[in-house]
C-alpha cells in the first residue's frame, strides 16, 4: 500500500498554478457565469458527423444554448492517451477515463458555411477544468465584449496539474497521462473533423492562463506548424527558478495526474526506496524525481550564480533563446501583472519600467511564486523576444493572479489577434 492522504489534505488550487509558477489562492471574481442547466443531452452521432476517431471515442453531448444565441456544447469522450500504463500494472481499472471538452459556438454557427471558422484553444490553469473559463470568467460575455472574434473556442481539460506534458514517468498507481499527445495529435484533428473549422495553422490560436499559459508557450514552441497566434496570461516561464520547482513538486503529491477532485491517492507522484510504503522524506530528492516524472531527465546549469536543475526542452525561458517563437512574429501576446507602479499606460510595445519593481533574483529563495515574480520573468521573456526581433504584444499591469486580470487579458488578446490591437494595454 502506497502513501495516501485524505481529501482534507489536498490543497485546492483554483486556476493558480503557474507552470513554473505560483500556488496562491486566486480571487474568483467572475464577470458572468455560464448557463449550467442542461438543455439537451444527446447521442454523439445526432450532432457530430464523425464522433469517433483519432484515438477519441465520444460518449455523449450536452448542449447549452446561451441567451445571446451562442451555444456551449460539452462533449464527454474517452482518449487512448489518458491514461496509459507506465512502470507496472495500473491500480485503476479501466484506464480509460471520461473527460469533457467544452466548445463555444458563436451565434448562428453554420456547419455548412462556405467560410470555415477560426478556432481558439483555451487552456485551463492548475486546479481547474474545462469549465473554468465559462463558470469563473464569463467567456460568452468576454467574446461579445471583444467584438472581433466570430470563431469557436475549444476548452479542453489539461488535468488539475498535468502541466501539458506527455509524462516521462508515472504516478504511484503505475499509470501516466499523455496530455500533449491528446491535445495535439487527437483533439485538434477530432475538432476539425466535427466542426466547420479552418483545418490548418492559419485558423488556429492558442491561449491559456497560469499553468495553461505555460502550456501555451510549451506547445507553441514544439508545434509551430499547428498554431498561428498565441496568448500567454500570467504564464510560468522559467523552470530553473527554485520556487517554480517547489510549486510543481508540491502539485505532484497534492493532485498529480488527477482530473477531478475525487482522483486522489494513486494519482499522486512520490519517490519510494527499498520497497518502503512511505515516501522518501528528503524533499530535494522528491522535487527532482517529480519534475523528472513530468519532463524527463534533468540537466544542470548555472542560474543566478547557482547550479540548478533544468529541463531545456520543456522550459520556455530556454526555448525563447533558441528562436523557437520566431514563427509567431507579430502574432504573440504576453500578459502579466504584479507591477508595483505604472508611471504610464503601456501600449503593448514597450519594456516594463523600473517602477514595476520586477526582480527575478529576488525570487530565488522565495517559498512560492507570486504575480510580481511572474511579471519579472515575463519582462525577461519580452526583452529576449525584442532582442531577437520577434514582434509581439507585451502588456504589464498591476493586476493580480486572478480572474479579473485574466478576463481583461483575454478581451485584449482577442482584439489583438482577430481585430485591431487596442492603443493601450488593459489595466485590471
């Protein structure tokens, strides 16, 4: 029997894991909640032309018409990528677990329209699920407020703390998710098969908050032929930062591969030695083991004068120096808050001023990461992009790690990506 803890011992993170990021309580301020009453539950074949394929099997569809004539369509499905046996005999049976994708369809969506629709893939933060952007941020109203986007929005789950990775290791229960495979190789072609979308790079956008912001930067670097425009909101950026590593390590023992709050125990990740039923007590050993479980074997590098672990293939701070975001020249938007003082309203093109007080070195010994620290790493990311000549929109603000900020960022991003960039950045 492996070590487990009760639900009461599980720290709930609501949209607050930041990839390399923060484990603080988010301010759950929603502009409007989605209609949660199920209007119609139907069989998949009744509303989807090709419900099964690409490793996905559709289970059911729930349709939720909205007051403005748009629709939220929840598709419950199984995927061969979530979960897979890893390192032994899985303790959960069956391995096939239902997951849900929420799809926003604009008013008067026409599956036969001659001009296909753009699709924006919108990723959740840590501790959240596919429904967070509608229940906590009022996505329907935000799309309406932006006024420039008439496409569909695809909101998949990324797991509570899945970190948008094909796990290299396993959970305590000998199974592991392959989130990147599911999202890139299965879900995207499945969406293109079942909705009237532009089925190539030019028609796809990707954005996310916090852990989902990290996932956005990671996927964008790895799959430049899949997406054409990206937006990262309060993203985790640097895996070398020790507070980031602590946060990710904590998330692995708290929730690990969990999709729902009831997924406890064997969904977690711990290192055990010599057949002991109790985890190794040394948290430095656990930290390295848990991040290797996610991202594969680590390397070492000197960072802020210290020798630290790094996972370069999964680290946006490394990837940006390699020019991996050049394919998004003029089509990349980066947002972060925590600026101490705004001497003037940023216009999306200028670096953060000294008045913001951003300092990545100050984070080295912090127990966790706050929005100001995320802002500091975003500022470095902006400087690197600028130095490489990659055109982008960079908005810093005094906003927090909360839904007020992320809602404002999404509206700005939609206008930038699908209309005309606002003259000034949002000020949440």
